[in-house]
C-alpha cells in the first residue's frame, strides 16, 4: 500500500521539523515540509499529495494564494490547518481529514476576528 | 430550546503512560472519537496526573490558547520566552502560543503527584505574539459564588486569552444555586464537574462528568452535594 503523502507548510523551522517527524512516525504517512511558499508551490507541482497541512506563521495573503493554487491544480486536495504546533492534535487532525470528518478541523480563514 | 451534550467521566479517553495518566474529554493524541473533537472553541480538556519528578520535556506549540489549572501539587514551567515559574493549586497559567513557543512542564516534587487540567482553546486570531502569564486566585472568592478566572479582556478579572471566552471556578456548599448568564451571543457553556454532584437545569452530573449546553441565554446550576466545578463559556462557531 502506498503511503499517504502530506505536504506540511510552516514558518517556524523547529515546529515544522517536529511536525514532519511526528507525521513520519506513522508508517502509513509520509510528510515533506517547507517554510517557503514558492518551494511549496513547486513541490505541489512536482508531486501528488493527499493532504496539505498548514502550520503556523503563514500570512493571510500567502494562505489565500496557496489555497487557490493548490485547489486549481487539484480540486480534490484536502487542505487543513494544523493547530497547536506538533501537538497532540496532529494525529487527530490528519485522521479526521482523511475520513472527511469536518468536525476534525477548524479553518479560521474567513474568521471575522482575524 | 437549548442543546446539550453529556460526557460521562468514564467515557473519556484514557491514556496511561506510567509517569502520566491523562483523561481526555475530547480527542487527543491516540484517543480519537470523531464525535468528540471539540465543544465549540474548546478543543482540549485533559485531566492529567504526573508522577513525581516527571513531566513533559521541551516541545513546541503554535496558534493555540493553552490554560493550565493545577489541582494538586506544584508544576514547574520553563519556556523559550525565558519564563521559569512554578504554578500550584490556587493559581492559573495561560500561554498564547501564537507564532510559536517551546516549553516544558515538570512535576516540581520528586515524591508526590501533580494533578492539573490542561485546556486548549482555539484562538480567534492566528500568529499573534506569544505571551505567558500566571496569576494567583483566592479560594475564598469562589466559595458559594462564581469566580471569574479567564476572559477576553486584559483589564478584567483573571487571565485573558485571544478568544471570546470566559471561565469561572466555583466551590459550592450543598444546596447553593446560581443562574449563569451567558456573556456573549452564540456562546456555549461546558461545565466540568471537579468534585461532587451538580444539577444543571434538570440534568444531574457527577464528579469529572462534562456537560455542554448552548442555544440558551442562561443555565441554572445547583449543588446537590458539596461540589467544585469549572465553567467554560466559549464560542460555538468560530469559522
């Protein structure tokens, strides 16, 4: 069985490294991490991902751009926000996203408080 | 008509790592129940017991409001902002993880356990500047009344967070009643029964049960026995 491919984008290197390491602890998942928007776009263009995980530090403008580009290229792509930074929520968020459980993740993309 | 959800204590996720025994009211780590992911903006309610001298090594967080309420023993905290502190029963600690922090938490005692509640609330703003605070709480201020321990406002009682949330602690003698009035429209109330029996409107809850109620303006809470409890009012819709 091929592994679930996960692209992780986050601006804080230590947290990004932790998130990638934790995801890769699951033998069925394979994470690639980057903190750079252009590198993320290039990776998404070159590889097939099942899930994109947005970590901390991404500006609203970058998030809009990345979501639009990823969705244009693959309308089925699941893009979720990772909350907490390499935390006990990570496994839940990915599992819920893969099960299409909308309760599993929050996106404050349109949050009026933001 | 109010909506409600009852989480009996013995239905919580149970993680026993030897040094750490944690009861998860909502899905966390290896405990995953798609029907128990959150209560509005309240994402994590962990009821933790940490063995003497043990604890959580340095680990990162971002974009989360993290509240710790010690119930027994002393918890030593160190973080990447240079904070070194011990929190104990009668205090409350808050961290806004924001753009990212690293921290550790250890049981200060080598011999006795530390028990504390670890509560995570989704923030209403991403990538804020990380911050830390801890304040003492006066136990007499919750005797037969609600003691506000958290709010969205820096100038209000208790600590504050980046979310439209209010927490209260209470220590009621048997028979004491309060009508809790919601602070904001669209908020729900999650009641965590720390000890004793409570009647919430017409629902009886017991020690370590959780009970959520929303789509109402007020909630009547009566102590059926001597009881201690935590009220967490949070937005139900944060999208």
